[in-house]
């Protein structure tokens, strides 16, 4: 597998007013896929629904990669309108390059003052040379040339993308692409750069393209979900939209709810009926669902809630990523309500974590909150075909007809056989009120103590196995993180390792129940720990302090959204830390 | 045409009579349960006794009908005068603070109405067999009424306004 | 409507649990329990195939007094739980019950959407025009000048909902009003409601002797609608608006498309997995 640095390229494409920068970015990622590469693409937008300023941010490598780099090698600007919106997100280096269209107006002063090379290409004019040619397709051609891609697959990708719009558009787009691909100034500029020979990656196994929302959906289906309740919210709506037709094909259903309060209760209803059920939402929706999640815990009804975190608080930054629903997921329920909280670590891990969460929720008859974030959910990644094995987890414990059936029987494991409607002789009332073993409401101290202990015990005594965390590397230095910052942490660790510091990366996947003994064991021999999280209020840091004893010297790098945490800023944390 | 005038066969009459007593019994049991839950054991016991009597009457009537196939009538198809059978106590008339006197007052009202029901039929049914049976049942209701009145005479608590409960209402949930 | 014939005749008691109701003596909800069990006995439904979903309030305790599959959830959300259950298990008979506060205040949004969605559910609203469980606050059906609540000592000053009117506008396909003083009539209404394909709404005037003793006079004020039910929503609207809310009977009945969550026979996961491969 070739892994030369010049094979790691980050490209930003910006444009506005329907310029199609996002389409170009998506096609570019697809081209990277058909050229044997790995990569990740995220998007950034202005507030308009259409016609606003938009940026496609793509990173391509010959080996698996899942996080954005610290900065961009190339910025292709289809125009400069409102481009300053992206200034914070598109950091350029002195040796970066900008490709701009002179017809698109004057380059803004801040950009010019960066002093980077600017290659002017008349993309609009080139596009107008062909019928139905558009500048963004010229740009795509330029970029494929720049990245050393073979143009062979381009024709097919473009055909697929625009088929619905008719032959004229397809042919025009292909012709515009060719104009860009063969543009002399770019061909020359590429030849002049080091390592410009086209590298042929040698990864021979299957690769997948997906985004985190789709991955969570797949994990849910693998876990057995056959009912979903749906209320739209950015950035979780596409997870539900992905599920809808596929659930139907598998004999399941998706029910659109009137609000999140209905969603979580519909999930409970379906699950009470014996069908594994889930919903997906974001922070504001999860807040509404908290009472319902508590009902799932108290009534011991399995329920899975995927929370695709976005910038908070309140309406916050709906299209940006952050890791600040942790507090709510952990502590949001009133009463003592032990439940499951898990966080997916990367795109492939969205599948594993969601499947695992479903199986756990079913086995333990409780609620599982699965945390992902906007970055994972909506960025598309080219990844190796995900492979994993989960431990054997029993399916939901069911009850056969029996006289004297006790729905909330206090068993040694804490898990009571759950009779579903239709099972003769086992009629009972599932209760949100505290109850006796037979489900009858009770305020007696002994009953409350028994049921509290039972609901706590079933989680406490369960052996979650090795998947509580993902641990890589070794050393006296450790970086402790969770969620989507994991990819940046892993890359930072690689850089530190290359520079001579061995680093152990510990990414927690199972957040609740906490695993203090396992973390203590993992931290043996570690004398300094960097905690990394995307939160202003240091929610993860507080969680660690509350549930774990960490003897090593700790520092925390906590930064809120909207900008992704980069490997470079993590490496920075070690500069003045001996 | 009144119900009595429409009561043309014994089987239907017996079906009505059984339903009358069973509904009465069930209601009395329900009231007894209410009194149990609300810690008024004397009145609970009173209603249980009354339920027992109604049940006894029902089984006696069933014996009258041995050999006959009684028509199955849906609960809402009975053409009672009021919304429920004449011997069925009205839930709206009870209170957890009620006394035995109250309960017996309700019971005697029921018996009177039951008597009147049978009496009407004994006078106006076009069928001789029905009239005879109805007269018999009416007479029995009078006997029951007398028994209840004797019972009333024996008790000393009053059927005036319900005694008041000094504790305010409480919120269980 | 047919009475089902089974080998062993179902009786109402089969559908009751041994848990004695905790409702105040005089409460109208006893009659609703009776009526539900009479209706189920008439229809001879196996009790394990009937679910009763309730919310929070005195009337929502009803699930515990039956021997059906019950779900005693949180305040106002019973219709959502029922929708999820019915979507996942369409073969079950799903009943929903609760009070006027549970259904029209906190549950109001779920109520109007349930009416519109028209899943095959039966919703029984025990209306006593008060929040009984929490000791006597005004509810959305309380008269504007009712001054017995400490929260609104001058009365709410707000005109109450007409639940039947709300249901009609929201698109319910079966609307009826019953009275706890007529449990047999209510039982018949419930048989019709349960048999009706679609969302059936049955409002039951059910007095609260503890917080609204004046409601014990309802039996003198309630009457039966002169007209039989109509399938014309305009006519139904007129009847509802012209009525003082004390007339009982089936008001409106129409057959709209019954919502059923889309589902096809189970394919397997393999083709879905394949979608991701490059």
C-alpha cells in the first residue's frame, strides 16, 4: 500500500447561487472511490435553503482516513460571494494553492494577503464553450487532473448523477469535465509539483462509501430494529429517511410522528408489542424525549434513541457538530434511571455501535441513547468494508403462558422475562409508576428499593466485553476521547509516534454504565493523559472525573463546535508538556 | 306500547328477571368493593349481603327456567324504564362516608322499583303465564322490602347528610 | 353488529383483574370499566389480544383494573404509545383511555393527530371537566366560570373545548358521547366504536363526586340525541354546535381510509448491505 505524503490532499470547493460546489465535491469523492482511494467529505453552508454560499471540503488519501486535516492544500473558488463565511473552516498554508476564475470578480483582500499561489482558470468561459456546460463541472475536471485521477470513470459517474436531467445535460457536463481535465495551466501546474506521478493505490479489498447516518441505519437493521418513529430534525432526518423504505422492505414500518414526544412514546408502544424499535433525533428533540426515555427505563421497555449531536444550547448551530449532549444523555432523566449511553467513534463504528446498542437494549430491557454527531452523520467517507464481531448477546427474554406471571420478577440477573401482547395468561400492566414484581403500583419502600436495585443490577452485572472502548497503541502518554474526535486523535497519535512519542489512544464507546475498573487497568503505566472533546463546558472531562479515578497527570483540550478538532491542534497540546 | 304490554312470552320475561337480579348483584358487589377500598367495612358488608340476596334471587329464577332456552339479550337491548335495571343501585348515590342507613335506603328504593316493574307486567302483559310469574315475583319483592325495612328498624345510624371527613383530598400521583 | 359465539361464553368479569378500583365511590369511571368489559365480552375477544393504553390521571388507572395487556404510561402520551403498538402489531385490538386533562391539554397534539391519522384505535375519554388526580384544577373542558380551583379562583375565563367538535374538525371517523349513568348504552357504543374501522372517539361524561359534586346532577341533565348518527360532517358539526354537550349517542360515523403503516413481506438485509460497496 503506497502511503506517500503527496497522496494526502485536502481540497475545498466554494461557490454560491446554485454554482453546484456540493455536487462537484460529491462527484470528486466518488471519483476518489473509483480511483482506489479513501477519503472523507464534509459540507458547509450559508443559511439559505438554496442558492446560498456552499463549500465542499474533501480529503483524499491512499490509506484509510476519516478526519479533516489541519488545513487545505487547494481552494477552488467558483466565486467569492460571502466566501468569508468559510474563512475559519478553510485554513490555507503558505504553500497552498487557490484556483479562481478571473470572471468571478476580485479576490477578497484577506485571501490575497495570504500570499498563496493563485492559478487563474476561466472556468465560466470554458463552460460556455460547450452546450449545457457548467463551471462546476469544469472545476471537477480540474480537480481530477490535480489529484491524478484517471478520467475513465468520470463519464459514468457524471452520467449517473445527471441522467434524470436528460441527455443534453449529461453530455454537456461530460464535455465541461473534459475541458477542465485537459486545461493546460493545471496540467502544467501539476507536473511542476513534487510527487505528481499518478500513484496507484494497492488496496485490494472492498471499500464502502457511506455517511454516519446511513451507517447507523444499517447497524440498527442488523441489530433487528423493525419499527422506527420519525420526527424530522437536522441533522438526523436523513437517518430516518434512509430507514423508511428499507424498513418497509424488511417487513417493518416507519411511522411519522407529530412531535418528538410522540416519537419516543410510539417507540415504546411498538417495543411493548414485541418489535425492536428506535427513533433518531438531535439535541432539542432528545430534550423533549427525556420523560419518555425515563418511561422506557421504569417500565423496562427496550428502546433505542440515536442522538445526532449538533451545536447547542437551544436551537444553537443546527448544521454544525459538537459533543455537548453528553450531559443530557447521561443525566437527563429525573429519578435514578440507569440506562445505556454509547457513542460511535467513526463512520464504520456507527454501524457497530448502533447494532450493539440495539442488542443491548433488547437484552437488558432498557433505553439506549446512541450518540453520534453532525460531522459523522453527514460527512461521506470512503472506508474499508467494515468488519467486526460483537459478543453473543441474548435476544429479549420472553415469557410463555404461565399462571402467576410476574412481569417485574426480581431475578438474579435483574432481567425479567417479558410477555408480549398475544401471550395467553400473561396479561399485565407495564408501569411508569413504581411497582411490585407483579406490576401493581406501589409506594412501599421495599418495592422501590427492590425495583431500583433490580434495574441497576441488570446493567451492573452484565459483562459488556471488550467493546467498551477502542484502544490502540501503547505508551506512557495516553489520549482519552470519545465520539467523532477519535479520528483526529488517532491521526495526532500517529504524528506523535512518528516524532518519537509513543501514545495510547483510548476512545470510549460505552459511556454508561461506566467502566472504571477497565479504564484503570488500561491506564496502568500511563503517566499523562490528554482528554480531548468538542465541548466548551468540558462535559466529557466532568464525566470522567465523576465516574473514574485517573492517577496520571491530566490535561483537557476542550473546544466547542462548529469547527472540527484537527490532529494538529491535538499535537500542539504536547508542545509545552513534558 | 309499554314493555309490559310487549312482554308476550315467559322465556323473555325470565331473561329480563335474571338480568335484573344479576345486574343488581354485580352493582352491589361493586359498591361493596368500593366500601372495602375506602375503609367503610360495615357498609361493605351490607352491600355484600345485598349482593348475596340478589344472587340468590337470580339462581331461584334460573331454576324456574330449567328446561327453557332463555333468549340472549345484549345488555343495552333491555328496555328498562331508566338507564339500568330497576333493582340496580345508582353509583352516583354512594359516598365513602355513607352509613348502613344510607345503604339500606338505596336498597329499599331498589326493591320498590323492582316490585313496581314486576307489578306492571303482572297487570299488563298479554300472556297469562307471564302475568302469573310476574305476580309471584312482585310478591317476593314485597317480602324482600319488608325484610329490609325490618333491618332498617334495627340500625341506629342515620341517613341524614354524610358525615364530613376533616382531611382534605390527597394526590396519589 | 353480531354477537360472537364461542364455546365458553365470555363474561365481563373475565376482563376484570382482582385489583379493586381506587376511585371514589360515586365516580363515573366505574361505569366505564363496566362498559368496556361488557363490550369485550359481547365481542368475545380473547383478553390477551386486547391492549389498553392509558396516560396519567384517575381515569388512566383503569388499565390496572382490567386483565388485558395494559400500558400505564406518562401524562398525555397514550395515543402515541397506542399508535406505535398498533403499527407494530396490527392484529391486536388497541384501546386507549384517559381523562379530559390528559387528552386535551398535554395530550392535545396527539389527540388531533390521532383523529387525523385514522389508525384503527378506540379512544375513550372520561370527561369530568376537572383534573381530579391533582386535586381539582380546571381542565380544557371546565366551564369558564367554575371558581372551585385554587389555581384559577375567578374561573378560567376561557371557553371550554367541545371535544366532539375538536374530534370532528381533526378528522375523526367515529365520534360518540356516552354517560357513565348509562353503562349499558355506553357498552353498546363501545361495541360499535371497537368494530368501527378507523379512529373511534368516545367521550364519556363521567362525574367526579369529590371535586365537582354538582356533576352528580348530570343524570337529570343528560339526554339522548334525537337524531341517529350521520356520515355528513357538516350535519354533525351543526348538531355538536347546537348541543349543550349533554346529549349522548353516536354523533358521526364515516369510513375514511384507515392508516396502516406500510410494510411488505420480509426481504433480507443483503441487498441493503450491497448498496454501500464501491
